[in-house]
């Protein structure tokens, strides 16, 4: 009986075939494009390679629903010199929501400042996030994409009620400060939010559900800053919930968790 290779051996054979492909007419070949290589070099923080690829004609990839931008990879590297170089050579921050969120989540106030100085828009939203709702399914609750037709403003309140108000939607830029990552601290979150407000961001900016940042930060570390900058605690989302209602629901969940049966 013929013995089948194990998974590691099979993977090695496949990678070897890919590396050697093209040596015969029947082989196949995959070459990284200049933009692919640029993304990889930006993510590694390899300034010399990024410069070389740009000089050879590679162009930064813009944000798209199914791809990260080159600028996002550069922000992830944490090297502000690469971010600045890409901006100088054509990367457009005006609609790159994810790049700004990455900077905020990493606590890189310097990179967030640079992106805003180069034109990152206060009104930009994610191009990668669908509007989804939580619906009961066979195994519990499933997250389902809400069709475009149900997103019309005159219909969306009804759509939210259909999902028992459990809906997620692309967030405004102020909500980027909710992200935590390596290097993010309460102080850097505050600094990024101050930065946005100083440039005219609306403290009552909402997502499609009518949710504001104060609803998510009520009673937490950014609460006082939001109120000082004009956030309205009495503002309600499309389901009629205020910031205090959001906190009451969080408190109820905490109480259920703390009272759960323990082995």
C-alpha cells in the first residue's frame, strides 16, 4: 500500500514546486508584483527597500474592500519615515480610515498627526466594514450582512428593530480611539481624541445606528473629555437608547457574568 506524505512533507513539496515553477513549459509561475513587494517591505519597516521599489515604479495600493493599503502596512511597521515617504510618493490618506485607526490603536499620536496634516478626512469611514446584525440561528446568534436596500435612512430604524437593535455599522473617525493595540494607553487615546477635536471633529458624530462615542465611553476614561468637548449624554440612537441606557445594559451583563454558576 502506498504511503501518503504527512502534512509538513506535502507543504514542503508544494513550496518547492512553486519556487521551481517556470523551469518547464508545463510549470506555473507566480511573481509578486511591485505593489506586493512594496506592501511587504513597508510592513517589515525596510525603508531602503521601500525607496528602491518606489524608484523602480511601484505605486502604493489604496484602501479597498478586500485589501489593506500600503499606507496601512507602513503604519503597522511603526516607522514614521516610511509613512512620510509613501505620502510624499502618492499614498492618499484622505480616505484611508484603517491606516488612521491603526495609528490610534498603536498609540502613535505622531503618525496620526502626520496623517491628519496630509489630509486624512474627519468624515471618512471604513471601506472594509459591512453593516451587520445579530440574528438567532441554530447554534445561537449569527452575524449576518444587512442588504443595501435595508440601509436607506427611512428604513433603517425598522431594520434595527428587526435585529433587536443589535447592529454594527462603519464607525466615524472619533470612534477610532476605541481600539487598543501595542503601545496604546489611556493617555494616547485621549491625545488622539484631542487631536481630532482640535481639527473640528464632531463629539456627537454617529454611526448609521445613531450611536455616539459617549454611549460607548459612558463612565469610562474618555467620558469627562467627551462631555467637556460637547458630547450630549441625552442624545439617543435610532432605538431610543441614551449613553446611560448603554451603561445600564453593560452593568446588567457584568452582573450576570459575576453571578454565573462556578464549578
